[in-house]
């Protein structure tokens, strides 16, 4: 099985960054790589709750992502399963584990690990997509500097 790890620091408040991973109003602004957009978010944000997010490419092609929240520790950790509904990938289900930490400088360190990929290509593709999304999150966080 393949996995990747992303370790980034964001200039934002910890409560905002954590909220950005589950509040539909924020997810809709950053949770789609490149020129894709979020078209629908359904979420039951509790341990054992499920989520479904629809994304659309500029060409009009839609993709749906679904999973279940397995660990929710406010402002500390978020773990959830991840599966595409289109069955175009070899990996049926992967897992995303995110740790949030406030640094001494007042920034937020975010460590994201996604694991369970069947092959290296899917792993690298998801790593690239997450980096694209996190760049959008950094821009959004910059706009929400007053959020506590």
C-alpha cells in the first residue's frame, strides 16, 4: 500500500483551519483542486457520520467523494475514510488523517497523511491535488484573518 504525507504551516487561526475541513461554507471555497469547483456538500459531522462531496471539472464532468468521519478531536485531529464513487481507481477506500497544531509563532501546522493507495500513480495524483487545495485554503485563511 502507498501513502503520502504533507506537512504545511498556514498563517491562520487554529479554529478557522479546523472549521475549514468540515464547515460547508468554507469547504466549498477550497476543497477542489485546480479549476475544479465544489457543487454539493452533504455532511453529518460527528464520529461515525458520513459525508459526500461533489466536484465538477471545467469540462462539466462531475466526481463524487464519500466517506465516514472516524476521529474528531476539535482543533487537534480529524480522520476520515475516502472513496470515489466512480470506481475509476484501483484503490477502493483510503484513509485521511490530519493533525492540527498551533505553533509558537501563532501559525497552524497541519500534517496530513493519506494512506491505502493501491499504486504509486494514484498516491502521487492525490498528493498533487491536496497541495493544490491547500494552496486555496491558505488564500482563504488569509481572507479570514479575523476569525477566532
